[in-house]
C-alpha cells in the first residue's frame, strides 16, 4: 500500500543517518603532513674539510644517497694547505637540506658545515663562453661582454671567448644574450660564496 512507510524504496529518519556514519574498524587514520615534503628551494652550503683523498667523493655520495642533485660544486684551498673549502649548491626542501647538512658534519674529515642561504653573502661565479663570430658581429659580441662587466680573453677568425663573472643571474644574462650568436663551448665554475661582515666560518675551526 502507498500509505505503508515500509513499502517505499527510500529509507528516511534516524536509521538512515546511523547507517552512513558507520566507519569500518580497519579504516586508515587520516593523512598528516610529513616534514621534508615541502617546496624545493635553492640552498648554498659551505663545508670546510681536510685536504685528503676521498673527501670530495664522500660528500658527493652522501648528497646523492639523499636524492639531491648538486647544481654546482666549487672546491679550493684556503689559506692553509691542509684545509679545503667546498661551496655546494643544491635544490631541495628546507627540512631535507637541514638533515643532509647535519649528516655532512658527521663525515670523517669534515670540520664545519654551514647553510648560508639566508645569510647576507657575496656570491660570484666565472664562466668562459666560446661564441661563433664573424667580421659583422664581432664588435657586437665585444660590446655585450663589456656591458656586463666581462672581457674578451681570446679572438680568432671565427670565434670569440668571453669571460663573464658575477652572480648566477648575471652570468645567466650574458649567456642568454650570446646564445643568439651561437655558443660553441661553455664552462662555468659554479658559485663561490662568502658571508658579509666580520663573521668567518674558517676562523670558527681555529678556536
């Protein structure tokens, strides 16, 4: 009968609400945010290490094991022959980079590690750019180099080598302008970094 509520296909009333609110006992807990899964940023790390064989390989292997792609790595002596300085540029999540920095510090022959990304620093790199040149465009290439405080270090009949120095962005700008002429060869040192002011990461290891 149409007046009998049990004859209808719809279920109304409190019983319906109760049936939809049942949660299985084996249901997984709600997902939560985990540290180290945020947006990747460019980080600049400075490491002071003993000048011994295998140190560079151990540092690079640790970063590779943590799935970091090293964008640039510059290594040089300090004022002490037995100590070297590494400038490592990587891109990664803030928490993940912090954890990697702590692990670098635990490596044998690593004396000091510092993330200088948030510091006020002087950052420079050097690039040598070999560009295709003709009698028509040679002077234009020279003017571009001079405009960006670079210089021509070699001239040939069909090529010019430009030396560019500055921040990563400044070197990128020079390369971008010279690319229209045709780049035959390009080499970049990667960034070297020093914190402004009297603070010194090298003096910290002498104390």
